[in-house]
C-alpha cells in the first residue's frame, strides 16, 4: 500500500477512534440522555395483556352514580364482598384518614374474607445511587377494625422521570420503615412465591395503551350488574380512572395519559411473566459506538462521500430496525449515540479530508500545476495514493520534439523577437499536451520532453501521445501561416515517441527536484526525434508504440535501424494520420513505399528503386530518395552475406 494511502487510512482510523471515544464519554456522563430515552419510547408497542388481570375502575359513570370521592368505606367493603372469589384484590386507594367505626369495621370485615393488598403512599421520595428513599408515609390507619396491620400493603408511588414520564419502578423503598412495591406484593399474594429482582430499579414493560386491560366500572359491581363468577381466580385492581380525580400519568407507550391503576396492571403482568425490559449495558453500547465509528471511517476512506453517505444511512436504518426487533426481546438498545457516532465521525472526516485535500491540492499543484491539465490535477487530488514520488516503474509513452534549423532562425531575429517566437510556439505546443492529459517534463532550449501514463495511469497513453503529436503538427501549420503574414521566419519540428517501461518520480537535489522519467525507453524516444532530420519526416515512433496504436492510426514502415548505443535493431515508423483522416494520395504513397522497402530487404535493388520512384512521383519524400541511393550503391557493390537490412547510425 502506498505511503500516502497508509497515512490517510491511519488518519481516518485515528479520527474515528477519537470521535467514538468522545461519543462514548457523552453517553457515560448522560449528555443527551433525555433524547436517548425519548427515542426509545417510540419502540413501545401494544402486545397481549393477561385476561386474568381486571381493573375495577372508579370512572366517570361511578362518580355520577355514587357521587364524588371520598366515598364511605362501606362502598369498598360491598365491592370487595362481591368479588372476594378473586385470587387477590389490590386497592389503589389510600385509607389513611380515620372515619366512623361502622364504615371501618365493614371494610375490615370484607378484607378478612378476601385476599386484599392495600395501598400506602410516601409524600416524598428521592433516588440516591439508584436506591429509592421515601419519607412521610401515608398508610392504612389502625382503626380498620381489629385486624391491625395483619393485612398486606405496598407503596403505590409511581416515579416520574424529569420529563414527567413513568418508565420505571423500584421493587422496594427505603425509609424509617422498608416496604415493598404494591404490584410486587400483589404478585407474591397471587403466586405465593417471593419475587426477586436483579436491579434496584426496574423498567416497566407496557403491554397496552391506556384502557388496554379489561375494565369494569366500580358502579357496575356495586349495583350487582356483574357476575361474581367472572372474578374467580383473577387479579383485580381497584383504582381511580376518571380524569376528574387527576390520577393519570404520562407513559412512553402512548400520547394519552394512563391511569395509575393501569400502570400497576402493567407492572403486575411484568412481574408475573418475568417479562421485563432492560437498558443495554454501557460496555456493549460503547462497542457498537466504536464499531460504527470505524465502519464510518472505512466507508468514507474507500468510497466517494455520496456513496458512503448512502451506505451509512442504510446501516443506520438497519440498526434501528434491528433495535426494534431486539426491543421485543426485552432490551432497549442505545439508538442516539451509535448514530451520533456515525454523524460526528462523518462530519469530522469530511472536514479533515477537505483540509487534507486543500493541502494536497497546493502540494500537487506546486509539483504538476504548470505541466499537466486541471483534469489530471483533480484526479491526483482525489487519488493521491496514485502518486509515488519516490520513484516507480511505469509503462508510459515518452515524447520528444525539437525545432529544425533553430540556429539559423536565431541568427535572423533580434533577441526579443526570438524569445517571443519561441514562447508563442512553446505555449501552443504545451497547451496541446496539457489538454490531452500529458505531462510536460521539461523544456530544453527549443526542445520539449513530455510523457503520458504517469503520474496517473492511462491505459491509452500511446494513443493520447499520438493524437497530441498530430494536433501539434496541424497547429504548427497555422502558426507558420500567421508568421508568414507577419514576416517572421518559420520552421518545422521533429517529434519522436517510444512506449515502454521507465522510472518515474521526483528526481533532483534536496532543494530542487522535478517529476521526470528516465531509462532506456526515454533515451530511445529521444533517438527517434533525431531520426526525423535524416528521413525528412515530422513524427517517428518505435515499433512498440506502433503495435499499440496501429488500429487507430495510419503509419508508414520507415526503416529498420540500429541507433547508437543499442545492439538490437528496431523497425521505426512514421506517424502519418488517424485512420479516418487518410486520403487516397497518402494511401498510394505508403503502399508504393512499403513495397519498395520489402524489395529492398529482399535485395531486389532494381525493383525496389522502381517502387521508391513510384512513391516519389506521388509525394516528394526524402526517405524514398535515401533508399534509392542505397539501392544504387548496392548495385555497384553488393552488401556482405550477413547483411540483415538494418541501417546502423553512428551518431545520435
């Protein structure tokens, strides 16, 4: 993996871990905890309630028929006597005040003949280290006949969170006297089994929205409008449900308030069925926060921002649905913090990437800005890992160009005129190279060195180089017309190209360096440029370049040569035009020339001369004249027996 890529990945993971740590800390200290709880409230949904739990409701009808509260205790005694076949009766009414003995005795007698749990209430309570401490206990008064405190009782207080929602209960409260919760006592009376709890504070699992349990009006029981057999073996809760008495509470399962007695019904079912819900533990939540943070970092590292964003949204949605499913198993997953991890890591990395990209843009522009197109610059900025400035082997096409007869031209012009002419020429040629995504390596006087295939990989680098070369020749024709009108001497150029592996990278001293290419293939491209002087051509390419571009460009097989410093001979080709831009005259010329070349290699000198003369009759061509002269010399003196047709150049 390139070092730049490694650095980016390391930076990505570092940011993801730092942000995930910060989000985890926010969770642990409870920052945004209220919002987390409100989000989890949306997961509550109705399920099946137990038919064995019945609420005898002190509702509006009861108040209308029996009058407003408080009622004589004899009313309750009558109802208890009507439903005393119930397994247990829980009365969510506080009988803390003394009344007349007749009413108290009636209630006491009814309680004796049934399994009743009475309610107590603390006037104030508070949580300390998740333990509930109460004070000011309001309990059934001792004047309830002779039974004293032999009856069962439990505190009915419902704890509201800071937003007023009842989400949890405490099985036991600590005070001057310790007492169990009303619902816990009811279940123990119903089952005969002591109920144990794993936590000092438990979440309430709501099984139904308000009015979701079986409701029977208190007045219907009082006036014998119900069958006592219906209550046999059931858990009956007596409590106020009329809004007039203001015993309603906000609950997470519904936007409607729920009567306190029905909250106790949900609690009784939770305890009876052991169907509690629990908050996800912090350790696993932190693990998910870090997992999401790292996943976010890796997606933003690997994909474009919009793709990563889509994937992250999908992940967040899937997580929410998985959390809903897990909620049904009794676990409330943290929703806000893992998603906050995604959002914050994304935001942080976008900022980091933007700043890094800006630095990369300045750095890359400082190296390549004057020598490559903005498209290449943008690609390098988006993919800095494609750059290996330390040096690497790349398959590229190398380009060299040089002005023919520049010395003689310089003698005819004033210095400022010469500089202006040269700058105009170099500007136009450079623009073509850059426009076609080439890299201008350097200027050497009037010569240009460029290449395609680095720093960005370009699979069609040879085609791009050839297209640029032909475009440069056409542009030079326009410049020559312009210079002619201005009375400025013009010139021709020679271009040489070769394709193959070369070493590319930053080369130079510690204080000054350039991104360049070097190697045998670079030198060979330079040799090709020099051959144009000999053959009178504009563009010469090697066989390696020809083999890549031959399907799209028309070439002329020029000669088989061995350049200075090389032992292996190569075929060289003149780049003529694109396939779709070749005229009949050029076709006939190339055919005649290459026929002559084949005859030349077969040592058929006279026939070769004839073909080259035919080519000359079509286009005045220096290369044809050269081969005619060679053939004439071989007619006078035959070459050696080991002659292979290769022409060896002794100079560069």
